[in-house]
């Protein structure tokens, strides 16, 4: 990961705020079950609250679950 992203980056949605790294809870459904994983690295805009999870964190999560059938374009943004 580029060093600039670790320190934050300009928000791709509003273009004004800065997306800063945080740890938050990832919530989704999988096989008709609620999946809630705490302490997943994400970036959240300090102005519009756009949130984007790290792609590597999402990939690791699905590996831990034991599936690789999530789509390649799985959304990492909220």
C-alpha cells in the first residue's frame, strides 16, 4: 500500500474531505447469515463520512470464512 494512503487521501466522493484510516466493524450478509467482524481497517472521510474498506482486508476476511466465490468487483465502499 502506498505511504500516502496510510496517511489519508482526498475523498473520492466529495473531493473536499480527507479519508483517514480507522478500525471499524465490517457488516454484511453471507449465505443468509449476518456477518459482523470487528476491527477491520477502513478509511472514512471527515466531511461526508464516505467509508472504504481496504481491499486486502476484505480478501483476507473471505479467505478466513473459507470462500473465494465473492465477486471480483465486491464493493469495498459504503
